[in-house]
C-alpha cells in the first residue's frame, strides 16, 4: 500500500518537525491540500508553504488542489517541486487539456472525484491518467466520517482500469483509519491518504506503518 499522510492535520507551528517525522517514517508521499474558499468552503495554504515543505521533504509531494480553474496554476505547482498534481473533475470543464498540461510540465496527472461523481465520468479519459483520487468525504476539512459507498466506487474503478488495460493508481482520501483502510485495501485501493488518523495518533509513525502493511 502506498501511504500519503495529509499534512493538513500536522502542527503548522512545528511543520519542519512533522515533515521530519514523515521523512523518517514508512510514508511514501506527502499529501498537500490546497483550498481556495470557492471550490470548497475552507482555505488552507498555498505555494509559499508548499515550497517550504518541499525544501524539508525527502519524499514526493502529492498535491491535491481543491480550487477552481486549476489549469491556471500548472507551472506554479510544478515550480514548487510537486510530483503529482491532483485536479478535481468537477473543477475542470476541459479536463483532457489540463491533464495534458500537467504531464507536459513533467508531473504525474491525477483526477479527483467528489463523493457524488460517478466513476463512469472518467470512462473516456482513464487511459490518460496516472492516478484517480476518490474522495471518501466531502472535501474541505480533515477529521470527517468515511462515506461507505466509496468501497463500491473503488471496485467499479478497478473494473474500469482492468477493462481498459491501463495502470492508473487508485488513491482514496477522507476518513481513512485502520478499519476503513483495511476495507479499502480489500476493495482494491493502491494508495491511502490519512490526516487525523496519523497526526492525532499517540504514535504517528506506527500508524503509518500499519497503513503501509495493508
Ligand atoms: C479533505 C482533504 C483530506 C484531509 C483528510 O478535504 O482532501 O486530504 O486532510 O483528512 P482525514 O484523513 O482526517 O479525513
Ligand atoms: Zn486531500
């Protein structure tokens, strides 16, 4: 299992310390949530903070843009040092163009689906995607309850990927903990994002190791 801890749940007063903990852990990536107060009802952090995290991080950055018009920021995201750029399906009327721009900029292209968006919406673009991120909560906040229907969507997405013979990864974000993580692993997820379950655990590196073992 690929584990991508969500830095949104870190202690922003001790960001370098928390990034160092992730460097020393079994985490594969660092998941960075950018919110604009328009696409989602919350504001998180932007490019200067991502650059600071990139300077301290020893692992690839998985940047999740919960913003309108993400196509305007492809080169700025690339310039932070990001490896994966996640854009929301619901924010991109010209999704194929954005995905091409992300790949031309040298990053992995991932498309994120809100809980209400069916997997079938990606039927005609799945072969172009390095990863699909399924939201298992409504985006905007950490610490929300996992939406159980996501397990069904993981299975549907696995079927679509196999039918097309592509190698797209399936990542899931929101309410992931030991229990939901196990269910997601059984359903066919490749990568788990977890914020609260990791950073609010008594021993975050143990929590990461558990999710890694799934
Ligand atoms: C929510 C973000 C998530 C969030 C997950 O909009 O996309 O990445 O940090 O937090 P938990 O794991 O606490 O649900
Ligand atoms: Zn996220």
